[in-house]
């Protein structure tokens, strides 16, 4: 039977078939009528490779059992015998706490909170401890101020200016052309970030001698686990998209169960963090329906649940949402809703968190953020690119804020995007490219994607790095990237 006819038969019977299931039917010449009958008897709407194997195909049971025995034989699973140690920081999670009504007072309160929190961090620097309010500056002596960047501009003669503001007033900062290090900072400065400036006043201008970002201490010493356990980082699966890499994701799940190489690593995985965009969603961008294999949000999460239920129950899974998920578009985002994502809530080893989220895994402080604001950060700083997301993530750490440029942020009375405490691990997704580095003791990880290249990415010349899994040992902080593609 031709592919089009097979698809038509499933569609006529209100059934969907996964890409791997479809290929199995073609390759093994499985009777489509038999498959449809089995699906209706079992009351399922999605025909997967696993469904075919269990209810339609009839392999020799003895051989199957023997094969499983051979795969499992001698496999060491240390993580199975180690008790989970998870502490979710509910104070950093917006779930159930949103009070924003979108009125002007909310925006004023939000920016005041952002300024206050970041100014507090900046005042920890010796040369900003006595920073004065802008309204109190004078020509009499050297001065230090802390302000939020309102604008940056450059004159025809090459002079660079930053307009900054604090609760007391506004001030213009001049960056001299001969101060190369200050020019570099100016070039990477974005609006709405909070900086400290030291210098001297000349008429109405503050001539900058030093510009400081909140940043993290150079001597930050990360926490380590006292047991030999590992964390696997996932994001951007986009289940429901026709570009979802089902075959590769199945390979990952089989590897977790002990099938394949590096069993020494798979047997030590105790935690999985998922940094958003679990499904492709509905109505996220114009004409998205043409890119969907599953044009139903409930069925997308149902299919996702079928994948995640195959993760061994001794592995704890922490799930944060992204901009494609069934949550509000404005950050910070609450946990995934139970009514839409019921299949995930039914899994005993799944822990729902908001976006962003802080969680300690065996004592290792982990910051999970999808990374939606990375678009505005990359477009605002010329040295950044989508191919090296870890460099953009460092800019978050330097600014101690996950949305330095205001964009699609819900103006809450508390700024959940401030990085108050220095994390040990910083995990993002969103840009569909893997990246890893260490910045001042913080392990910066972008987990890439499990979706093929989209038409939009192709037009932009962006090459994703799909089906690559970062795994970090929480005891010795060694990071390994496993490839499940091709």
C-alpha cells in the first residue's frame, strides 16, 4: 500500500501514527487493517512503534526475553540505590503568586524592584559601597552612582554616552574614546540593565573612569554532591512537530534503560532537568498548523507523557515550561497547568516548576531557565550569536538578570528574573544549539534540541545541533555530551 493511502486510512479512522510507527508499517509490510482494529480495541489514538511491537507484531517471545536478559546482564545501576535529594526553591517560582494586572503602577513597581535588587548586589563591591544618589552628585569630588540604562548613543565626533536613571533622577555618562576597556563595555551594554559608574563630574556629564556590572564573584566555589550521581539536561523536544526527532529521542530513552554504550554513565543518572518547549504548542506563530504532526495540545502532552513514562522511576525529572508550552507568553511563567498536562502529573517521578526555577540536586544549586529573552540579548550585543549560546548565558550572569532588556515580562511586585544567589549550574535551552563553558565556577549548559531544522532557521542560516545530551556528574562536575543522532 502506498504511503498516501496508508495515511488516508489512519486519518479516516481518526488515528495518528508516529513517524517510527509509520516506517515500521512500511518496512515490515504490516497489515494496516489489523493495526486499525488493534488500536480501536485498545482505545488508543496514537499508533507508535512500541504499540505495534506489543499488540500487532508477534515476535518469538523466547528470543525477545533472551535478548533483554543479555542487555541487562551485569549492568550496574548505582543511581537506583541512591536516595533522591531534591530541594525546590518555591520562593523563586511565580506559580500561584502572580498579582500583575498590567497597569502603570505594576510597571513602576517592577522596575523599582529590579533596580533595588541589582543595586544591592552592586553595593557589595568596595568602590560602590558608598554610591550616592544621582540627585546628590557634585563637582567637588570623585563620585560613584548606580543607575539603570535608559539609552545609549554616539555623537558624530565619536563620543559615546549612556543615559542612566535611579529613583532620584537621571544622569548622562560620557565614555572617553581613549578608554578602550570602557568602550568595550559600552558596546556590550543594553538598555534596562543596572550598572555602577565611578568617575568625575564635568558640568552635566559624569566622565566615566570605571563601569561595573553586578556580575558574580571571581572566587565562587561551586557545591558538589557527596555521592556519584549525574544530571542529564534536556530542552526543546517540540513533541507534536513533524520535525520532532522521535527516532533519536527513543534512542535516548533506550539508552537510559541500559541499551547501548556508556552504561557506566546511564546507570549514574539520578536527575533530568527539562528547560522548556516540551511540545510544539498551538498558535505560537503564523501558519504553525502546517508544521504540526499533532494539531491538538492535549494530544501533544499525551504523547510526551508516553515518552517520559519510559524513564526509569528512580530518575527524578524536573520540568520547567518554555514559550511553546501551554503557559502565558510573558515571563516569569508558572508551572504547566494540570488540566492540559495531566499525563505528566500522573508520573510519580516528575516535579513541576515554573520558568525560571531554582532547585538543589544533591546539594548542587541549579538554575533552570528556558531562555526566551536570549533573542533580545543576542540582537542587542553584536559579539553574540545563536551558534554559541553559552556566551549569551554568560551575559545573563554578568548582569545577574535573566531579562536584562525589558521584553514580554509580566510586571510582578517581585522580580523573579533577578539572579540573587550564584548558581552552581545554569541550564538553558530555546536557541536549539548546544553550548557549554565554565564562567567563574558556574557550569553554563545549553541543552540544544530534539527537533530538526525548521524553515525559519534555514532562512536565517541557523544550524541547530539536535539530539545531543549534556550529562554532568554532580560529584566531580565532569560534563559529557552524548550524540544520539545519525
